[in-house]
C-alpha cells in the first residue's frame, strides 16, 4: 500500500468578535512553519469571502507570504473558486506565485459553493461548473505554453503571449475539489488528484463518496485502482477531556456553518454568520467520536484504520479550528508531530520529526491522564 503524503489545511476562521484577525494570521504562519519541521508535504489555504467563516479572500497572498518564511513545504490554494477569478489575470498570478515559492506551488481548483458569494460577485451559480471548466482550459494553456487564446460561452481571450512561460517546463500538481461528473471525468483525463472531506459523517460516508468518484473516474478513462485521492480530516490531539469537547464543539460549528453557507438565504450579524443546529444534528459526543480527537494513541489508531480503508494518496489535516486558541492549536500540532506521526510511518510519508519543542509560541501544557481507554 502506498503511503499518503501529509497536508495542513488552513481555513483561518473567526469564532466571534473577541477573535482578532491578526492573531489568526500569526497562528497560521506558525502552524505552517511547524508543519514544515515535521515533514508535511503541503500547506493549503482556503479562499472565502464576506463572512467570519474565513478571513482569507485570496489564498495566493498567503502562499506568497509564506514563500519567504519556509524552505521545503509546498504551498497552495484549497481551493481557487474559479468563477470568481479573471482567468487571464489568474494564470499570471499563478506563474508569479510559483516563482516566489521556487517551484513549490500546488494548485487546488473548485467552483465555489456559497450562494451569498455568487450573489455579491454578480455571478449566476447555475453556470459555475461550466465556468470552472472554461477557466481550467485557459489555465492549462498558460501552464503548458505561456500563450493563451480562448473563445467560449463565458470567456473570450484574444491571442495573448504571457510575460513568462509559467512554471518553466513543468506544471504544478493540480488537486480538484468537486463531485460534479464532468469535472471528475476531466480530472481523470489529466490524472489530477481529487479532494474530499469527511465532514462529520464518518468513515462509511467517506467510503461511499470514494466509490462514487471511482465510477466517474473510470468514465473519464482512469483506473479506479490508482485514482489519486486527498482526504481531509479534523484532527485535534489532547489528553484533556474538556479540550476534546471544545474541539468537538468547533467541529459541530464548522458543520453548521457549512450547511448555513450553502443555503440560498444567509442570516448574518455583520460579517458573522448566525449558526443554527442541523436538521438531523447528532449529539456532541457523535462529533467527538467521528472526528479524530483525543490522546495521541487514539488519534493514531483512528487515522491508521481510515487510511487503510480509504487508501488515499494524501491526508490533509485541519487542525486550526475557529474557537481553539493559539496555544491549544500549536500544542495539538506539536503532539501530532511528535506522538502520532511516528505511529503512522507505514501509512504516512513525512520527514523525520524534529525534537520538541519546535517553533511553538506557547509552552506545551503538561500531559493529563488519558480520558479514553
């Protein structure tokens, strides 16, 4: 079984008005530096607009910001919501980002899912996947030749020579977050990596999602047995029961926000989304059980079982949830690197863990007695 590469996903959300955007930014930067120390392959940055769900409207700005503060870890947007971008401008920005990272850029592509964002940008979401596919065509032209010419239903680009050939002789690795049939088939034709998240539904739901993607992958001419797949999981390592319950509550808030932001109408207080319980919302203990939350041994055991069942090529860890403080977030990441990763060496491809403490800005809390058997 091939080992999965390791990613760190940074949503950069605000819990409430007591949360400072600058604190979220600093925690994110320190987390990425620590992830590099532990041998993570890539750090991802979200793109969202107009709400506290994420303060990052431009993932490539975060890529550029971290380019000079890291040396090895790859950096990328997860994902670029393509309908919100001018394709001719975007292909140049990607080329520049790749230069700034010395070839460490990774590109995540998506179509967006929040009606509020589409409304504010004046874009009809009904055509989002068609727009995505057209922009993808334009980007691939720029990736491969440094020249763009396009005439489509949404975009028209006169013959344009770019000021540099993006990415030299190679293109960045592309990840695609979509279950839209034609998008998945397009990814299969290019051999690109698909991106899925567990959410709060557990392994059975993820296995069903993988099976559906495999069918579409085969329709696109790909071999389901070798389909590259990135799986995102909530991970929080702690021996403290109260901290574990707080992390589970943050996962629950994420699920509520995802559901709310995907609805046609959005109830907000300023930039802050008013969260309501899910229609079928399980108790908090269910969120605690289905996410990877708890002592190191428990987290390692859970991840080993999921990696063996899903066989992903990439494991993407979401560890900086809104509502978790700076000290708690960095301490959890440090425990993951020093106590969990060594137990996953047969399943996860990562560098040798550096000795603790690393770059954590906060002292590591003393270990408490495990609350799980």
